[in-house]
C-alpha cells in the first residue's frame, strides 16, 4: 500500500504552499488590504528611490489624476468621445506610464467605465478599440 492510498493521517496538498489561510496569503482578502487604498504588495523595483531628481509627492500626483478624472467625466457626460474622451484617456495612460500607483477604488471605477465605453453602440471602431485597450491596461 502506497502513501497515496493511505486514508489515515493528514492529507497534504502539493497544489498550494503551506502557510496561512488563502485569504491571508497576500494580506487581507485576495491581496486587498482594507486599510490601504493602493497596491497591497510593493513594486518589485523602487522606481522613485533611484531617480536622480525629486518627484512629486503623493498629494500632487493624486491632484493631477483628479484633474484628468474631472475632465474625463465632463467629456463623457457631454458625449464627446472622439476628440475629448480619447484625449483624457491618453492623459491618464501617460500618468500610469510614469509608474504612479492608481488608487484601487479609482482603478475599479475606471475599469468599469472603459468596459462600458468599449461596448457602447455607435462608436467609431478605432475609438472603441482605444477604450478596450485602456480597459485591458487597467485590469492587468
């Protein structure tokens, strides 16, 4: 009788690493730390630490993001998709490319918005493609 056939003893699963409960592996539920509003695990490389110049503080970064979000809200509310929403999408994508951390609740709201915009009927194909691409960036 092999060890696999034995019904006595503790069954050890090799599918997961030993340790805590699945809800506690990355802090909180599935990596979401309730106390924090941004990423639950640190970046693999500390970008801001090794730059040869000073960067904006977190409050200034969030103010710049809020400006982009405000203008995106205005153009989407007005139905100005082709030049307006595409422009502010490009601005938000540029903000993200600077390796700034998007707050989790803002990322969720933007992902929902871009999902709806990508599937909105009557939009030009290229505009819908940009919105779908932004949705994919946000859900990575």
